[in-house]
C-alpha cells in the first residue's frame, strides 16, 4: 500500500533501551522483528474499522509505540495480545472523537460551492481499457463487499473475527487481546461468521 513501509523502532522515535547492552540490543531486534511481522495485518484491521488509510496508519503507529514504551520488557509471548488490545483501544478512541466532531460540525454551515474549481480531466477519469478490467472489477467489488460487511459488524464481533482469521490468534490469545473470557470470544466469533455468511451470500 502506498506510503506504508516497514516500521522500525528508530523510525517511530524510540532511541532504544536506557541501558544499552547485548541483551538490550537483542530485545530491540526482537521487537523490530515482531513489529515488522504484524504491521500490515494490523493496518488492515484498523483500516476496515476506520475506513480511512491515514487514520489507520496513525492508530497502528501509535499502538506500536505504546507497546514499545510500556511493554518492551514483557516476555515476547505477551506482545501480540497486548498490542491488539492497545490497537483496539486506539480505534475506539478515534471513533469517539469522530462522533464528537460530527456532532459539532453538524451545527456549522457547509462550504460554498466554488464556481472556479477545476473540472476533472475526463481522460484521466476514464477506465483502464486493459483486458483484465472485468476481472479486476469483480475482485474489487468482492473486496468492497467484504469490507462493508466487516465494518457493519458490532465492534466486538469484528475484532474477534479479524484476530482469529487475519492475525491467526487462538481463542486464549484472542481473549487476552480483547480483555474478555474465552467463552465470549467464541460467542462473538460465531455470531460474526453467521452474519458474514448472510451478508456476503455467494460473493465469497
């Protein structure tokens, strides 16, 4: 995806452990490897929830930095569920801010139409006449339907489904990431699967 490359601890402004040493350097390399392994799936999860690539990237980077700053000393096996709990909290915080912003903006007048605005170039806007247009269109429509269906799920169902299927967490890890019981994870996941089957039909 454009503008989304592998993040490193130094790229996020983390200068490393306060007491450098071989063990600390090993931990830094281990963190870098962990972040590189989850960043794209985490971005995908945030983008589905927020429907905005820039916001999703900001939330993922913030979650990574918080993980490093507050939990770098934890055992590596705990990083994944901790990270996804931080990520989900970040997504919810941004969604709340959006709601407040929308309520405030509803009281303001809309922007006036600019008669001097440039019209889009019809040639640039024309569809690509290549031989795979229909195939690409069908694929894009299917992906869009999936995104819409995932976004329409209740937040907890979407989180359980994406953690299990996109990130590959087991039930226990998903429960830790979501801060709930394993039984709740199974319930949310089952309901998500049922809803997606109904909404997607034969598209998938």
